[in-house]
C-alpha cells in the first residue's frame, strides 16, 4: 500500500478507517494514511479522537503532537481526567507537551509530574524533557531527589532541559544514586554540556564491559539507553558506538542496543541516516535498527520515518550514496 500512488491509496485508506469492521485494520489504515501527507488526514484524525478504539485514539494524539491544533487544546486538557489507556495517555501527554506555550498546559503537566501511576508519571517526565519544558524544572528536580524508579527518568529529563542549575543535583546523584543509575546520570550531565566527552566515553566503556562480562544487565541497559539519549540529542559518536558494539553482539547485549538505535532513528532521523551513510556496510546496522523497531510500539513514528526515507530516496541523485542507502533501508526494513 505504501508504494501505491496516493490518488488510489488515500481514498481506500480513508474508507477503511471509516467503515471497516475490524478495529486493527482501521488502526493500520489510519497509520498508513499519515505517510501520504494528504490534507484529509487531519479530519480522519479528529474523528479518531472520538473512537472507543484505544489504538485509533493513540494514533490521533500522536498525529497532533506533530501537527498541533490549538482548537483541540481544551478537549485534550479535559481528556487528562479520562484517558487511562496504557498507550493512549502517554500519546495525549506528548500532544499537550508540544503546546507547552499555553499556561493551561504548563499547569496541567506540572501537576501530572507528581500525580498518578509511576508508568504515566514517567511518560510525563520524558515528554517534558523532550520538549525542554523549563516551566517544570522544580517539579522534576523534586522527583530526582527521591530514591525510586522515577529518579533515572527525572535525571535524564533534567539533562534534556539544559538548565545548568541541575549540575548540582546530578553531581549529588553521582555519589548517592545506586551504581546501576550511574549511566543515566552520566548521560544527563553530558546533555547539560558538562564534560560531555568524558561522560560519553564512560558510557561507551560501560557498554563494552557489560557486553563482555555476564551479570551486568542493568548497567548494560543503562549505558545503551544513555547513549541512545545522547544520539537523539545529536551526538553522532554515541550512535556510532552503539552500531560498532551492537553489530557483533548477541543477547542480552543486542536487544537494548537495538532499542536505543531504533529510538534514535525515530527521534533524530537525520542523525541516524548520517551515521548509516558513513558505514561502508550499512546492512548490518540497518538490521539492528529493524530489531529496535520491532520492540517499539510507536507505529505512527515509524511511519514518519518510512515516509522520510521514501521522500529522500526520490529527492536524491541517482546514483548517489544517499539514494543507495535509502534503497537499502527500504529493502531491508521491507516498506
């Protein structure tokens, strides 16, 4: 369907979204629709917001994260009191975080940092970090100071915010947080721009050590995740290290590295493509990215990635390294 001309594919997808009796088919059709950049997609997404199908609503919220519509903001704020789906609520939170300039959003998301289940609070903290929500600095600091499962999320978010006041908090965590949290703390300090090269090297060496020595899975996951966060932030060295260590690896090392690379590909696609283009044999690295995609539930984000790759393919000179890479990605990831 992705390779079908839009004039044929879009009407069929719109009809499937509106009329098909199978909820999963409606969901997949809605996701595929986003790859065609058709103006009717917005209306289909607004209709999906009213669907009882969690997958459809989650996709709609994810769509409006990247295509903000101020007219929907009041409804999104009200939905914070009703949306409790495992995948729906995080997508709603991200759609709100994307409109963080509104005082109502700032008040609501700051409140959500300390409210509800840890799973949902983690999603809020991550979204606030990704959107550099300085207004939530104090709320996130309060979480970072407490031992518990959200401390790592808060540390990474503080790094993403880029507020140098967080250096003191993060330096304290270097002494007080458990060993398994240290990769995340190092990544956060690097994200602040403080001694980044040394912290990045620590993460790389920790990943190498954990790969070669069985029994350090938590450190391994933390190092891979930390390098993933640096890659999303634009550190090509971090992404390259994941590729170099990941290609010859096996589980339990391979899975967290693949997940980190998949996340970089979705959250910072230009950097991921740049790293792959410099690889003399990118097929093996692409296989790692594909394994990461298989673990990620973010289907709409994957569709955005696929659409960008297809667009880059057609815009690149033939022959050229960029076009060859896009052709390899399309073939290896089968889209």
